[in-house]
C-alpha cells in the first residue's frame, strides 16, 4: 500500500485529500469491472452482484495482472490471469486451483478505497497516507429527487491542478479579460468554515424585457465536491467534481439538473443557456490554466480579488505541503 508517486509535476502542491467522483452510478453495471486511473494510480472499480460498488488497487499480488480486466464473481473480483478472487477488503478469498491460500494474501494485501455512492455518482476518498475519511460526502436533494430531471453531464480533461481552478472563483479581474464580462463581478459574500467554503452573489440576467434579478449560491466541501445553484428565472442546480488524474491533470465533471415542472413550462430554454455559458467560460479558462505556472508568491494589486484566501483554505487538504 504505497502512497502516490508524483513525477515531475508542474506544481509543487500534491494531490489534496478529499472525496472525488470516480464514475457516475450509471457508468457501472451490476457485475461489471472497470479500469480507472486517478490519483496517479491504476485502479479497479467493480460492482458486485449485491449492487455495491468497490474500488481496489489494480495490480494482483500473485503475478501483477490488472484486476480491472477480471471478472466479477458474486461480490469478489477475479483476476484475469489465474482467477484469484479478491473481496472488497483487498484480501484473496479463493484460488480455484490451490488447496491453501498463501497467508500473505489471506488478509488485505491490496488497497481497498473508501467509496460512497451518492448523488448518482461514485465517490472515492483520497489520502496519501491512506487515512480514513475525515468528513462525509454531502447529499444534494436535487440529485436524488424524482422532481428533478436526470443529470445533464459535461466533462473536460485539463492539464492543471484543482487548486488553480478553485482560485478562479476569487480572481474577479480575469472575468473581464478572459470571459469578456462588461464589469468585474463581485465575489459576493463568501464564508469559510473548516472544510466548507460557501458563497452567495446577486446576479442579473438580460432578457428581451429588461434585466431580471437573481442569485447564485455555491459551496465547496473540500477540494473535490462542489455545487452551484443558479436562481435566475428558474432554478438550475450544478454538481461538480474536479478529480485529480495525477499531480497535474484533472478530470472535471459538471452535472446539471432542473425541476421537471420548469422544463415543461415556458422557461424551459433558460437552463440550456446557463449550461452553454458555463461551458464557454470553462473553455476560455482552459488554455490559460494549461499554459500557466504556479507562483508561490503572487504580486497582487488593489483591484484583484481575495485569491490568497483560497490558497490558505486549501492548505488544510495538503499533507507535507503548504501554500505560503
Ligand atoms: S496474476 Fe492475478 S491470479 Fe495470477
Ligand atoms: Fe474563469
């Protein structure tokens, strides 16, 4: 059970601890195994016949085959090479051609990752020293309610670190120069409380009949779980997760949902416009993120937003690193 090895990353900060989406629930069928690569590691995700998802380190202790290519048997994962079966703790429970299971593998011998299924997604807990979760995944009523639509999913693969993306929210000046907004938006009211960061900002939307007032609320629960609720004309809820693939690549997932009754009404086109705007903004930021470097000491001016505050908040999620 070794910690992630991060080679020649563009960033000095390691992968932050937290819960991250590693798949949507509907991407993993009962009895299916999947190869995934996150946190700089090869992993085997599978769903047992009991419907429960499990996540193991990928490499079999026998001769190193990749378990993700194996077969789900009952609630175990059988290696594709010689059919050794692993249970959810990472212990070998059956070798079809042996009388005795070697004692070394009879107990957990590969890492079993803390996993939670919620909000129509499968969340894995990352900690470089394999410490157990220190908080829970937040359940969003919108993603588990029949009154809200199925998730409209968008995803991106970006060569950056999640802290760089988080800093974007407080970087009010870039909105004008990267996103072309007329004004510098206000960061709004932001509260930091332990692993939580919550924001509230008044928002206006131009319509054919003048401006409409609304509000945007957002929150982070650690570095890997965040949400935004746009209440402008209709309510749109966005769940997001930025999952580290390794030290300098992330898999970004945004998933949108709306009240079914709104989507049947005259305002049904409004959410689509939001989604387009968010996609546009992310694609405008992406080339900047992919080409920039991390400066341990920024030179900020009086018109900049409180970017440093986000760095300070991020420090609690690092083991062995601190933003200055
Ligand atoms: S390598 Fe996995 S059973 Fe042999
Ligand atoms: Fe941006």
